[in-house]
């Protein structure tokens, strides 16, 4: 049998590459089997699983997250099953094929670039006992101690690849990946697209609709379209979004968008969707003109800003349905120091994303930026993922500041535990959010937070101390009204479903309002309070919390605001 494997970054991920190869080769080679592992599993256990399968041929898909473990696995397979033919593929194997083939315990072959047809032709030759490898484009191997390689294979027409997943029912609770197009028209130098000379190719729209409909019908939880520029063709993108809106279902679809290429129709369609239907990711990366020019990334920041603000605008409060918007920044680009990155950070945060990812530059093998690493003074890790350790503009100490900010953004903003508190704070346009998170990271370092798992209640206590004392003291800013902070953190604490003992500084319940609410609940004729269906009144009385705040947590408007929170035994408050 022929076995295809990979080591995913997480269990919940699926390996689109493996299923695509299996689907493409299935007609000629029906005994291909896919096994998915993850990088957190023991290599000894994975080796045992492969050994028990006793494959004639073993294919392994590699990337920067699994290449080190994959090469160790190849070495072990060759020692316990030397007769097994091992084939590597993926971007990491392609970029470093010569070095990989010359190492001890090397694979037998490496498929270069887009691998469907190369892999199929190689398997057919191996199954037939042929060895005319030089006739197969896009292949590398070692012969008599010398590395051989054939010319690159022309890009494949994605329409020739069947729908990849044979059994969606077994995968529907994991993240499923899908390609509606291949290639990228842009040439950012930090990306592999910077040296790939492949044109953009798209699947026919009818095929895309049929495939997406299969995901919905199967009840897939999340489908991520990995098209690098989903909205390059705005009319096509609008057609796909409209189709998905018409289908209904509970599947969440994730798209990578170019912010400048959004238009009114795309924004309207994205904002028409019910909550949880669409998630969009937009790469800002930087607002530093010199950095953008150095990495060949042309951006119209004014258009990008206007489009992102239109997409994130909420006319009726924080809980208004709209797509979840995720924005990306890259730390470590040429010419961007700590101060200019701080400006990029503030500018991007003011676009009001739901999530902000602060990523760190990785000098990928084969990327044009890595070829100029010496010119820019880059130092970076020798092993994958090749993350930078410094350059001419950022010292390692600066990177530690950025790492601290990244951790605080993840814990306090992206985790969405403090939505109402942070929304209130960030309404102040004079507040630098970069200054805020740098100070929070410094405070967290002093508290011993960095690199440690923290219980949610500890985060609430920490943020309370930071907002009421440390931050005003560090920055000289006038403190926020303490009762407003208390009310907002109380609201966030109970809405986030945080367990354990409630901090003693939270706003106490309003006993008089609670008694009044109980009287209303006891009178079935009263319809003042909307009640959750299917819940007995006794449970509602027991699980409700009633407060009197001095501001509206939703809008920040000052004034007496009664608040009732119902915390069910299961589910969100």
C-alpha cells in the first residue's frame, strides 16, 4: 500500500495537500491511504503506526512547522523499514531539496513545487518497476551519490483536481481547507510568492459553488479558503459570498482578503451575513513606507483604512452581527524600528479589528528577503521557522518588548474576555494603544506573567490593579473613573463565564433591583423581561445577577444603567 502522512501543527487542522494528492491519484492508484498526525505526538508512536502499516511507498508533506520532525522520522523509517520508498514534498522540502537529499537517512525522492502530476507519474513508475525518473518534471533524487533534478513542472490547472475530501463526515468537526484558486499576483519578498513565477489560476465558479455546497451539506464546522487573494476578482468574490448567504447552514467560512480591493458590494455582503458565518483576514503588515517598499508591498493606506473602517463599523453596538475581522502585522521588516512599529500598531488598532495578530518575520528558505539577510543585518534561528533575532533596526531587546506586547494582545484583546472594558478605554482617541500594551507587558513581566499559564480570574485581578494604579502612574495620565472601571470589569467578568471565586472588588449586586426583578418573574402576566425559552422561572431567579451601573457598558454613555445577566448552567451568559 501507499501511505501519505503529515504532521499537522494541531489536531484540529486537516492536511489539504494529502487529500488533494489522494484525490488526484485515486483513479490510477486506488490503494493510497492518508494518515494525519500532529507535531505534539511522540515520534516513537508515529513511527510505530507507520511500521504497522508496512507501506511500499511513504509520502510525507512538509512545511516550516514539521520539517525537523519529518526528517527525523524519515531517518527512523529508513532504519526500521529500509525497503520503503520515501518521498518528500511541500515548500520546505522544495526549497532545500539538495541539502536534504545529501543528509544521512535521506528520502529517496523530493517532489518539487506543485506536486499532483509529478507525484502521480512517480508512483506509476515505481509501481511498474520503471526508473525513467529524468522524464518526470519537478522531481529531485540522488543517483550514485549525486543529486539529480528535472526542470520545473508547468503550473497545473486546478480544475483537473477532484474535490479532495472523500469522507467529510469524519472531518467535519475539524478545520477544513479549500482552494478556489492557486497562485498570487503579488511578489512580497518575505513570502514564497516572491520567487514563484506561477500565474493566478482559478477554479470555475460552478465547481466552487458545488464544492462549497458539499461542505455545508456535511455540516462542516469551519472551512478556510486558502486563496492568497480571494477578492482579487471582486465580481467573482461577490458571487461566491452571495451564494453562501443563500445556502444557509452553520458552517463558518474564512477568507484572506486584500483590504484595498474591497468595494461597497463586498462589504455589504460580508456585513449581511449572520454572526459566525464569515471570518476575514486582512494583512496590513506595516504602515512604514520604507519597509513596504523594501518588501515590494504596494499599499494604498488611505483606501485600506477606509475599507477596513467600513467593514468593522457597528451601528448598533458591540454585538451587532458582522464578519469577525482579523488584521495582521509583521514585526521585523527592514527599516522599521520600535518607534515606527508602534505607529503601525496604533494605526492598525484604530481600524477596530476583532483580533490583531502581531507576527514575527520569518526568513523562509527561497524567499528573496532571506537572500538579502546580510544586507539588512538580520540574525535568525538556524532551524525552522527561521524567526528573526534582530536586524539593523531592531535589537533582540526590542524584540523582547514586541514579544511582551504580542502576549498581552493575545491574552487581553484577542481572547475577548475584556471586550467592554477595552472598548471603553479605547474610545479615547488620545490614548496610544501601543503605549498601553507596552506598559501592560512591563507590568506583566514584573508580576511574573510572561510565559506562564494564568487563570482568567488572575487576569481580571491583574488588569484591575494595572488600570487603577500602575498605568496612570507609569504614564502620568489622569485615572479613569474607578466606579466605571469596576462596573465594566464586573460586566466582562460575568459575561466571559469566568469560573472560580469572584474578585472582591467587583460591583456588588443591587439588592433592591434584584427583588424587583424577582417580583416581575413571579407574575406570569408581566412581559417586561424577555425570558429564555424552556427555562423554569426558579432557575432564572437562581442564576440571574442584577446590577446598577453608572454607565451603559455597551455605549459608554454615563447615567444610571440597570443590568441583568443570566448565567445558564451550560452555554454563554
